[in-house]
C-alpha cells in the first residue's frame, strides 16, 4: 500500500508541474503587467519564469522518484497516471476561480501535451532511476573502501 501511495504522489507531482507551467503562462502577464515593462520584456519574464519554475519542480519530482521508488520499474506507471491528476487539478482550479478560461486552456494544453509530456515524464523517471543506481554504486564503493582500510 505504501508503494501505491508513493506512486500516486509522484504522478500527482508530475501533474502539478504541468498545471503550474500552464497557469504561469496563462496568468503570468497579469502579474508582470503592473511593473510597467514593455510587452516583449514582460513575455520574456513570464516564459522564462514558467520554464524555470517547471525545471525546479521537475528536479524536485525527480528527487522524489529517486528516493521513493528506488529505481523500481513501477515508477514508469507515472507516465500514464499523471493525466487523471492533471484533469483533477484543472477541475479544482476551475471550481476555485470561476469565470476564467480554464476549460479552453485545459483543452489546448491537452492537445499539445498528450503526445509530448509522457515522453518528458518517462525521461525524467529514467534519469531518476539512473541517478538512484549511480548513488547505490557510490555507496557500495565507499563501503568497500572502508572495509579495506
């Protein structure tokens, strides 16, 4: 049961990355507009900030995947399981902030993300598995060096 909860937590984390990225792109201009910058500079800040935040959250999710799943192949189920969580998070955002264009944004992002985001997620999970394997090898090497000394 614990592994099941960890898998769902990781899947929700990857869905949260997608949600934060979309919301940053959708509402970022309204946050940056009061600064009085030009439209070009504002859009660069918003897009750069969205990618930076998505990158940080991806590293956090990769670390969670490394620590929780410990290189198990079961982690690759997150490639599929992120999607229901993303729909759930989007529905919650729609309920919390009615009157916005959430449904349209979710529809457009679904068309864009469906072919590409699973590849991104699988790559992140694969890197996490390799990261875990590398950490295990280093730990084994250190133990062998300590035993010899």
